[in-house]
C-alpha cells in the first residue's frame, strides 16, 4: 500500500513493531493520533523517552524502580526475611494489589522454558541463591504459574536451594473464588482435596 | 494496582489512551518496550513527534501529505477531472493499492451519522461542492461504505451537486470475488441481478 506521507509511514512502521499490533492496526492507531491534540501525542512520545531513560531495575529484587532499590525493598514495614519468587514485574503488581503480602520479592525475569530457549542462566536464579546464601532469608515462597514451565522452574530453584537454611513454600492451588466445582478441572479438584485445610467455622 | 515507578506509570497511562488499548494491554506494551533496545524505543517516540510536527492535509483533497498538496493531486499523470469521494485517508490507500484508479480524491473526513453527532457541516462537503463549482471536474465517484450512513452521505452530496454540470457515479456493488452465491445476502444478490452487465466472453 503506497503511503501518502513518509512521516505517516514511519510512525506506522514503528507502531507495528509493538506486540499484537499488525500493520492495519498500526495505521488505525496513527490515524487516531493525527486526530488528537498535538500536545497529547507529544505527551505520549515523551512518556516513552522518559521511560527508557529513567526506569531501572531494583538492585536487590529486580523489580522496576526509579532509583537504585525499589519501593518494596526499601520499605521499613516489609519483612525482608520472606521472599516471594515471581516470573515478572506484572506479578509483583498483581500480588501487591491483593494487599495480602508483607514480604519482599525476587523477580526472575522469565520462566524456564526450553521450547522458548530460556534456561536457568537467563533468569535471576543465581542472584536468588546468593541472596539466600548471604543469610537473613527465612522463607522463599514460589508464586509462579501453575504450568509445566512454572513447576520446572520451582523444582530447579528448590534443588539449587537444597542444603541452605531456608523454608521453601509455594502459593496454594485449588478451586478459585466463585468457581463452581462442576467446572473445575480434575487436577485442580484432586489437588484441592489432598491439600484440604481445617475448616474455620 | 500500585505502580513501582512513576515513569512506568506515566507510559502505561499514555499508552492506555490509544483506542482499543486497556490498562492491562498498555502495561504489556510498556513492559515489552522496556525489554527492547533503548534506541528502538527512541525511534518510536521520535516517529510520533515527527508525525504530529510534519504531517499535513492536502489543501485540495484533504488526503495526508508532507507538503501543501498531496502526491496524488500533484501527479501530472492523474486525471484531475475525475474525483473519487471517500470517507477517510485509509480508503485512499485502499483504492490506491488496487492500481485501478487514475483520478484524484476528495477525503470527507468522516461520514454523515446523526447517532455519532456527525453532520454535513463536520465534513469536507462544502469544499467538494466548491471544487466542482470552480469547474474542471467531469465526474464525481462515490466510494463510500455500503451502509445507511454511506447511502445518506451519497444522497446528501448528490443533492448538493444538483444543477452543477458534473456526472455523479458510485462504485459497483455486487457479489465479491470468490464469494459463493449461497452465502451472499439477499440485498446484494438482488442488486447484482438488477445491475447485471454485458458478459464479455
């Protein structure tokens, strides 16, 4: 498709590099931007430049942050001896929004997945082991996806932590809130029976 | 959801202003950008700034262009007496990519749609009438969507052009290429019978 403007063409090409954005969607987005106020588009462009110039990863847990150490790691009210292992920063945000966790995090930056060519050396596993080895960590909680890759990653880290004086736990799996038993898959239902807990009336 | 970085938060907020991009998608896009090379993100940001600073609308047909008059209107090989009326610049690109049209365009910038509050005064209809009134236009071809809004817009413009010395046509409607008759809707099929053409064996 011949483009009426080199600037339009360039913007479409750049937008179509975004994941899930094809050339037609990119064109629609750019046409939308052309209809917006010029200052609005400059705000968007500047926010992206500021993003790559200013966002850092926490030296301790590899969560996103603006400085050297993230807000969770630097908070005096968080329990530094309780470390939750997550795949990426979105998981940190998801757990934070539950307001049910008072410990700190360790962001792996991915999950072991041979099919995607991601091995243990591509993830922040050595730094987790070092963190535990340095002492002061009482418990490591796995909060990884309930998938084959998640289980593999948990198992690999568990073995790496063997012999160190740390408790290793994993978040509970079971029937989700508001989920009907008849629609729960067999593995989940079976596991939720095995992992049954005392009923608090 | 508490944000770990003000710059991250700002970029997510800006991206979520794009049409069809919710907050979760925006977060996914921004995390993707953080994994890209810094120079790639700067290319994207600059392409958007350049876009709003440089893209103009053609003085004659309101198509996108980088200068004062678009590449179609300024081409010596195009028939300036044949004017195709389209809803927006995407339609120009679609028709151009067919390589079946040698005339010029007139981009309305929308379509008459009372439900969306778009009336004739919001569109480039006065400028089309003026363009025809000035002379030199032999034929106006409507290439608008085959919808109620498209038909309304065609009819409105047709009445505005009444009395002027210009031929008014509309693109053919009928059975699409590779479409099976049994799946063609009744209105289209009926119209394609009424509008039948001599068969060229």
